C-alpha cells in the first residue's frame, strides 16, 4: 500500500518568513496530492491540492510543487502570518481508490 | 450547508462499555469515510462507504469495531467492548461523486476510554 512520509514534524518561523513542508510517497500509481490544515479542536480542512499531470499550483500565499520522478511534493507558504499556525498534513491517493494516506503532520508555529 | 455533523463531540466511557459514534455527511455526497487520529499513529482510515456500501474496511482494527451506513444521510461507528487503547479522536469525512476528491471533515468525536 501507499506510504507517505512528511518532514519536518515541527517548524517555527518568524512572521513574514516562508515555510516549506516536504512529503514523499511510495506508490507510483498515486495521482492526487492534497494538503490539509488542522487547527486545534477542529477537523482537517483542505487548503490546496495537486494532480499528477501538473508540476506546480499556486493559490495566493500557498503553493504546492510535485516531482513525480522523485515522488516528492512540497507545500510552500510565503509571508507567513500568526493565523497560519496549525498542523499541516500531506496526503496521497490514487483517485480510483479514493482512500487518502496521510503523512504524520507538521506543527507550524509562526512567531509574531 | 451545515457541513459534516458528528455526535457526540466528546465521550468518556469505561472499559468494556459499548460506544456509538454518529455522522451525518454533507447532503448529496456519495462517499463517507471514518478516520481515527492518535498521537502515535496519526490519521488512519478505518473504513469508507460509497452509496451506503462499505468499499474498504481493511483499516478497521479488529472485530470490536463495526460501521454501518443505513442510508445516505447517516452512519455509525460502534466499538464493543471498548478498551483504553481506543481513546482517540474519530473523524468522519465525505466527498461528492466520482471525479471530486476533496474530503470534507467533520469536527470529530474525542473518545476517552477509562
């Protein structure tokens, strides 16, 4: 089955700096890679996703890049703000199978 | 739309008791997922349904766990008998029809088994 590894487990940055979280996956059949943000006491919420036919996708301060050959994908947050502080999860799946395999999560803390 | 609704939000029970967690997916969504979140194991898929039919239950830990979806607007996850190691946050999520993969999560049920 699919295995997703995520690094780092914790990340502390100063407000205004950039943050990068990296994930690797094992199943070459995976073709859908979402990123979720989880705030304390809440369920994960999708913030951005990318499909295997695209190398990069951007939405305002958030971007995701995908390297299919290396089986890597990364989340980039620019101009971080205190409200970006949360736990971020990457995930991967084959859209035919539907079930997401999640990474272990990254706790991002943005220091004001 | 109200989003995915889960109840109860918190549950404290004693070892050996039966626990039933409930989920109402977003109206019109065809897929429903049950996840468990712990510090040690992260977010794990337990089971998912498509059009009320269980598709993959390989993540269900053991026979003490069972899940049902009697209709498109309701699902239950039951643990009988419960054990302290079942303590976790249980999430329900739903997605629309094929071709739309975004999973919408509920707020979760925090379960503590003493």
